[in-house]
């Protein structure tokens, strides 16, 4: 029986992942008789109903972070044993649980990606990232198996935590509702309407939304009729920089529209109306939003950082995310060349076809079952490395 510790699963991507691996496959096909999930009530309510799925909602998980951590350390091991579970899937490497055997997923890259932590100066946020890196390294080293979402993440993180004995690369999937190429608008004729550029992501220092605003403003000053829609909300220094740049570049809000955070199920609607998609993040474990845009059929201008070239390959035009001129050059290349737009769009859609929740679920349950079996037959040190 498999236990899933989703107590720290608070991000949108983490919640989407858990819901879909429970919907996308039947763990009993991989020898898993029952799955026990420990999570806070709102997440448990969003999970599907199965006769093999048992949900646990300890009251501590509705409380403060300290209460959650204390539950992981002291109460979860007892609950794990009482349920008769054989292995635990930690859905976040920030766990402080000591349960073994375990498989731990890595999701966060900010504390690992070279140069990113320095954006925070000497602040509480930076100290938090340093502590988080220590906790994640400890969790990954203690685990019987580790799951990474991209080769880039596996390589960079193991440079910090050291080579791990058993590693699986299992990327997230995307829903079929993001494959909206047949709903896409025709490219606008000159003077017909503005070219709609879309960037979906929460505002943060490593997302560089303000650089995108600066780039679009520069292109408009050269006579290109562009609009920029920013979807995702956010808070903190990244949002503050964005608002300062909008105040300079578009004080009357004539071409920049901030939509804020929207439900994940509504994102295909925004993608279906976009002429171009811009992705300017410099740090990702797996760029889920980029993959969803790839499936939508929108031509993509993308940051040449992190795992983005690994995922997008030759399905877009690349730029340096901290250089507005480079962003503008990539967007202008797509605007000027219809054949290029068609080529990269078709290539991105083809690449996106490999990302499915069914595949993610199958590979996850297989890795968990095989890890548990290997541990039972030979112990942790007998488990070989996978890629």
C-alpha cells in the first residue's frame, strides 16, 4: 500500500499533479492495492473518489506551517504505520518526515538555479531559500527514490545534494482541453486589429514580466500594433517592479492588461485567443505553462534559460529574459515571418503530444511499486539508478 504525503502540496501545479495521477491511472494495475492520501481538507475535496483511495485530513494540516511540520515529524509516522502502508510518496522535497522507504518528488528550483537566489539580496526570502535547499537536499538523500520533472532539474539539483541512487524522470502531463489549435484566431491582417501577446505566470522576480512590458513598449514605438495580456496575479517585489514599469511604459493602460489569477480550467480560453505566447521565466523545474502553450498551437517566444530549451527544443524563438531588446527581437521575428510561425507552432504541438497525465500516472505508480519491491528484496543500497 502506498501513502501520499500531500500536506505541503499548496501550489497550483502540485495540486493539479496529484489530482491527475489519481485520475489518470489505476495503481492496482501496478500491484498497488490501496493509496492513502494525507492532505488538508480543500485538497482532499478536489481529489477523485475511488474504492482504492483512502483520504485522511488531520486537523493539524489546517493550521500554521509550524503545526504542519510538527505533524510531519511526530504524527505522520504513526498514521503511516497504523494504515499499514509500505512506502510513502512525498509530493514535495520540502518534507521533514523521516519515514522510510520513501520516494520524494522535486518541484522547486529557486534555491538551486545559479544566480536566482541572489535576486533576493540579504533578505528573509533569501534565508528561507537557503534553509529550504538544506531541507530538500536532506530529503532527497534520505529517499529510496527521487522523481525529477526534467533532466535539467535532475542535473542541477544533484550538483547540490550529490548523486542519488535511484532517479526517475517523470514530467507532468497536460489536459486535452489545452489542445485548442482548431480554435485559434487567424493571424490579423495589417491594420485589422492589434496582435495579441499573452504571458501566463504569477508575477515574480524570476518571471521578468516588467522586461516583457518594456519590450512590447519599444516595439509599439516603432509602429507595431501590439497588446500584452498578463495572466497569473502575484505579489511581492516582482509585482512591484511590473507595476513600476507599466507606470513608465503604459501609464494609461492602453496596451497592457493585467488579468490576475484565474482558475486553471480557464487558461485554455486565454490561449485560444492569443496570437503569440511569451514565456520569460529564467527559473523552472518544469515549465507547465510553457507546455500548455505549446499544445495550444500559439507561436512561442521563450527564454533561453533553465529547462526551457530541453522542453521546447526547436519549437519556438529564444531570447535572453533580462534583455528587453532580445525579447523584442524574438517577438518581431515571429511577427515578420509567417512561415516561421507555422513551423515552430507545428513543432511545439508535436512535442507537447508526449505530455499526458495518463503517462505521468503510469510511470509514477510503476516507479513506486518497483522501488518498494527492490527495497523489500535487497535494501536501499541494492537499488540501481534510473534515467
